[in-house]
């Protein structure tokens, strides 16, 4: 593809499906999480002809269930994973530059407590090494705070146990939105991308090499083949299932662990800033303010149950609640104070004799005799580097004369949203502009401007302008209808849960808005997506189950 020959970033499902069935690709990617998205963008921007299929919605697995941080992994220093910390640390600043409205600076307080995980000296040295490995400069460099200054930063901490703290820089994001923006950008470089399309089986040639994929489009029920030269599995927790289909699973296998996060209204856990704190069993977890809520996590337990329905148990919730109440003793939160939750899986690489928290977060590539290239492990922060390694593995299968047709990786400089915001300062300025635009249409809360800016970036202008086309008396109804129109038109939503969970994050961070605006969203969705009465019933049932799981604490896994 010639430089500059870039199509408008749009995920139009009908057009994508049509092209998917008639083309032969350089690379077919199975899995629409952040890893698959990163691979698609790296490959397409180099000039490869790329397709990506996802059996559910984009980012519906691990990539919408993380702690939603682009962080360097401070705790991995304790495990002497210096290379992982160096790579993650340097990637934080890069991804921030690629989407500064979506990857936001977040100062982190690490309280030092009596008999805690980190002592003062080790924390000071660790954060200094952390800053060095991540090339942190200026005001973002770590500071060591005494007890008085620590309690000024966060008065809710336990005054009887806090000795001081480390204060350092991380970045917060919305993992699902990040995945969607990467996919949209890959589409702008010509990648064919489709959700709700499952790879059912592989077809092989006489040399036992994969020559095509048998796929089913769940929207239409149609089956078809996808042909490519190379095939990559970025299926997260499902990687081993695909390796079994390919008859290539060996002594290397996944070790799945479950991570749970719980969400409180800000008034129930009114911390002033993000905190990385000790849990009685020796682990550490995060508490992070976000808009109108504060979320806390994560757990880290072995998982052997359903991949399709991962839920939060009462034991999971109690574990986090106990940690919160020990760290913030005046709060006394209970399970009744929790507004919502999410539970997800980490596809780690199995290592004999290691507890879940000790397993490496490094990624690993498996290459089968059939030509299937699988990637597992890794962290949200490292998606770009993981993609780079996968595409290097792909190009190594090519003859030299074919390799030179493709450019080197340039994702380090590709802004993920066009038009782009180029710095935190520009993000703040733009949010102020949105605030004034919303006031002009009758919305006077600062939350909506913050939400739009940190969700859609400069595309917020499109949504605000579109809201004027609707006739609802309630301006917030007009705004959510415009959001839905935008997500349908440009982001390939197929269901109510696509919209409420992965495109907007409302199920986790503004759950009351889901039920408040459900009827108008159902009405518009059925119009845009041509749903009949039976389909509407099915979609309501699916959403009700998701709502149930986000507000229920089960006695056991499914």
C-alpha cells in the first residue's frame, strides 16, 4: 500500500464481510482483543493485506476486563523481570502519545506500612530503578513522602499503620476503547475486520500446512472460507483450544488465572487519588478513582471453569472488601455498597510449582508445523511490542524478495484517532471546549464533557452535533442516542452489550444509565440493525444476564 493512501477509519460490517470472502490475504488473525488488534495495525500499516475475525465482540474477553492501566508493572521488579519492566515502562509513554485522551497520566501513591510488602529503602530503590528503566523524567519522577505528606495526599489511609509512601507516575485507560481505536486505525490502513465470526476449523493442504479457515458469520448464519498465506492465533484464553484443533498443543500450555474488580460510587470510597496498596496475604491491589466511581482490584486466582461466563464470587468480593477496610479503616464498605463488578481471565504461560501471582506476565510465541503462529501471555501495556514480535515471526516465513515489499513497523508514531489530540494539555483544552458546547445545548455537568473527551476524543464533536438531530426533550437522551448512532455507524456494534459494555463502559462505570436509557437504546438499535421482535427479546435477555453478573456475587464458578 502506498504511503498516505489511508481510508477513513470506519468499521462497516457489511462491507467488511463482503471483502473478507473474496480476497486472499497475506495474514489472517484469529482474535479481536488488544493483541490481535495490535497485530492487525502493525501488519496493515507495513503494507500486508490483513483480515481479523473475532467470534464474539471485539475486546469481549481479557481486553475489557483488565485493571485498565497502561503501567510498567512495578511488582515485576520483585520477581527480577527487569526486561518486562523496561519494555512496559517505555511503552507507557509511547501509547500515551498515540492517544492522550484515552491513555491519561495517573499519579500513584504506594503507602508504606508496618510489616508491609515494601520497606522504605526497597521502595525508594525500586521506584528509582523503575524510573530509570522507563526513562521517566521531570515532574513524573518518583518522590518519597513522609507520613504527614502521605496523609495529606490521602487522609483515608490508616493513620496507625502508615509510615510514609512512594509517589510515582502511571497511566489509566479504557482497555476496550483502546482496542476499538486500534482496530479502527487498522481498518483505515485496509485491514478487513469483523466481529461475531468464528473460525470453526482449519483446512490443510497435502503438506499438512493450513491453507484456509472454515468460518461462520453469526449474524447471517452463512459459512465461508478465509484464505491467507499466514495465520496467527491471538485468541487469549482460547489459544490452547485452537492449538488442540490444529493438533499442535504440546508441553507448553496456558495457565488461566482470574482477576476481579469491584466498583463503588465515589461517595462510598471517596479516595482523593489512585493508590497501590497491600493486601494481608502479601499481594498488592489498586484503588482508582474514575469519574463518578472508584474501582478496586485485582484478585489473582487459578481458574478452571467456563471460558464463556466468568463471574465474581462472594469470596472474590470479600477478599477485596477486607483489603479495603484494612487500608481505609474509617470507610467500612460492605458488599451492599458495591455498584458493579467485572471478572476476567489472564492467559499466562504455565510454570510448574508457581502460584498465580508468581507467574510471568511475559508473552510467548508458539509456531506449529502447520504454520499456525500463536501468541499468549503478555500485558495490555505491551500490545504494540507483542504485535511487532508476531509480525517479525510472520515475515521470517517469507522469501527475501517478498519481505522487502513491506515496510518496517511504524506503529510507534501512528496516532490512534484522527483528528488527533497531541498532548495532555490539548486534551484539557479540548475538554473545556466540549464543556462549553454541552452548555449550549443545556448540559451543565462537567462529568459529561469528561466522559465524552476521554471516550471518543475529537469525535465528541460528531456526537454532540448529531445529538441535535433527535427530538427528545431530555438533552441527555439526545446525547446517548447520538452516541449509539456513532457506535453503530463507525464501530460495528451488533448488540446492546456491545454498546453498554465495550463501547461506552457504562455497565461498569455508570450502571444506572444502562437501565435509565435502555428503552430508547433498544428502539434505536432495532431500527439501525433491523431487529425483529424475537431478536429484541434475545438481546434483552443477553443484557439482563450481563447486568445480573455485574451485580451478583455467586457462591461458585460456572
